[in-house]
């Protein structure tokens, strides 16, 4: 069974204190690893897609990396506005169709950045 | 370009009533997905639709739940005879071919 596990469940940081969130996956034939951000009461907001081991993508203070078994979301010098739940999701090879919306999600990491 | 639109944002139903959740995908997107987020649980895939076709309903409960995406109009997720365990946030996402999916703000269903 496809599985995505995120750690830690919750992370508290001081503003400017860099850290990383982990996403480990066991998926039959990965066809994309996705990161989303979700604010309370809102829908997930797309951040990154990674397709192959060694790939990296950056956006402002965030950088996502991918290995054959896990992905990391690195947060450099975070600000309070980075506080949110960060979701990792995998698209397995048997997802079917030609689109990228059937995903297996992890439980998320709740990030709180204190000023 | 408006995002994925879901309505209503909040829905309260008594046990045994029907709930209808609507989703209008982003312009140009022909693929629609429904997800459910139960309290203290992650997002779970329910169903994947294209216009007039159900592509994958492997995550849908066997009874009381159905989904459609007609040629005209929004996608509808229908829950018949709701029970307290159906209380959750239901999210719709849409995508064009071969890119990532974008989510709506969700419908929060409360069954009393």
C-alpha cells in the first residue's frame, strides 16, 4: 500500500532559525512528489513538484529536495508568515489518467514561527 | 483567472438529510478531484472525474456517496442520508493535463 509519512508532526521555530521538514514515502513507482502549504480554514496551496532523485526547487525561503526514499523541505530564515501546515503528497505510477491530481498525502507538519 | 470555486463554504445537515457540494474548476481545467479531510486526519482521495466520466472512484465509500461532472455546470459531490461520521472538510481540486492540481477552499460539512 502506498504510504507517505511526514515528520515532525509539529515544529516550533524562532524567526530566523532555519530547519527542515521530512517526508518519507513508499510508493509503487513514484511519478511526482508534491509539496503544498495549508493555512487554517483554507485549501492546500501548491508549492513544488519534484520528479526525480537529486532534483531541487526553490521559492523564496523554501527549498525542496528529493531522494529515492524521501523529500525534504528546507526553510531558511523563516518568518512568522511562514507559519502553516506543510503537506507532502506522492503520485504513484498506478494513479491513472493523464493528470496529476490523484495523490497520497502525508499527515502534514504544523510549522509555527515565533517573532 | 479565478481559482477553484467551491460552494457552499459551510453546510449544516441533520442526520438522514442529503448534502450536495459543488465545485467549479479553474478555467481550462478538465480534470476534477474530490478529497476528504477528517478531523485530525490527512487528506484522502475520493474520486477523479473528467467531463461526463468517472475515471477513478477507488476512494469513494461504497454507499451513500456519488459524484458527477456534467458536460455543463459544476462538479457535484452528493452524500445521501448523512451520518455524524460524514462531518469533515471536503476539498475539490482541478488540473489541466499533466500538471499539478490546484485546490479550492473547501466545504465544511457538519452533521448534527
